[in-house]
């Protein structure tokens, strides 16, 4: 999957061929990737795959999950000039995209680390980039939530509109879905959360609630259904995530890890 992704990314940029290579013959060349802002590295395994396919040498001074500062040398590259210049934009785009997500994710992780709460990503990813973007959040320290509709059953508010009896539905679902698949119910109120507890969901997601509202649900869960996991979600930001972590939930999910990640600054310079 990684190899196919990398091939398509390069093909998108190269098109019918690099016009630069039509003018002069290739010569031996080297380059370096330099950080121009602070961040966390992600994308190494994808760029290593590109290096293998395009036969250039890359030496990493910073690896996936490692922090870097502005001015740090991230990697050095060696190959013929045509190869390095043809691959330059694809290398940087993959490294920038993944590292930017990992950098923002790590900021969230560091805030909630003292509370023992897991940070989860979501399915709010760019089409056809889910595996890549979830790899980036994982590199930044998050835990992947479900990759798609097939690896756990989440009953959202839209689903609840079609379900007359949640307890009966979950009982039927247990017989239909894989044994290892969990069932999660999205709750927008204490009443729906209580209904999900009583229906024996595996996870209850407190969606778009205040930390105070979630604290009430946490207390009820702890007293009556301690085996059921609680997740907080919905418009959680860097400014508010600590207050949610303090509520006692087991996990916090946020789509902003991906869709609010601003690109950091990296550049490739030829020697």
C-alpha cells in the first residue's frame, strides 16, 4: 500500500516527464533537508520507500517521532542530479504533510499526558489519504480510532434516528458483527448516555458536551457501569483539551489533529 501511494504521488508531480532533464546530462549530486521551524518528524517510512524505488541514498539525522528545532539538519541525500530534482517536491510534500500533523498531534498529547487519557484521531481525513494521515497522527503520539466502517460499529445520532430499541439492536449486532469488534454509541445528552450504558455498549462517546456535563456522566459510569469506556469528542481544541482530560474520560478524539494542522517549514537544498 505504501509503495503504490508513493508511486502515484511521484507520478502526479512528474507527469509526462521532468523537462529539466531534457536540457543537460545528469551529474553526481547531494542535498540536505533542513528545518526552518520546530516540529516532529513523520514520513520517513514513505520517503524510504521512494528512495528504494528511485534509487537515491538518504541518511536520516532525525527519525519518525523525533523532535527538531529550526536550523536542524533532518536528512542528507545522494544520487544523480536528475533523480534528486525529480523527487524533490514529492519528498518534501510527504514529509511536510505528515510532520505537520505529527507536530500538532504531539502538542495535544503533551497537554493530556499527566492525566493518562488516550488521544484518538477520527475518520475526518482527506479522501484517499486516510492511511497516510493516520500514520502521521500515530507518529505524533495519538492512538488510531477506527480506520473505516468495517472495524467497529459506531452508532451515531444519525443511526439512532433509525433504531427503535437500542438494547435490542445491540443484542442483534453482537450476533452479526465480528467477535472482536466493539460497539460504540454517540451520546449528546446524559439521557442518551444512560440508555447506551443500559444497552451494554462497549464505549460511550460524549459528543459536544461541556467538561462539567461529561463529569456527571463519568460519575454515573463509575458507580454503575465501570467496565464501559468513555470517550469525549466534539470541537475540542488545544485551549480546552486539558479540561476534558480532567473529567475522567478514558479517551478524547479530535478531527482537528488532521484538518487544523498548519504546515511547518522544511526545505531541500542542493550542495
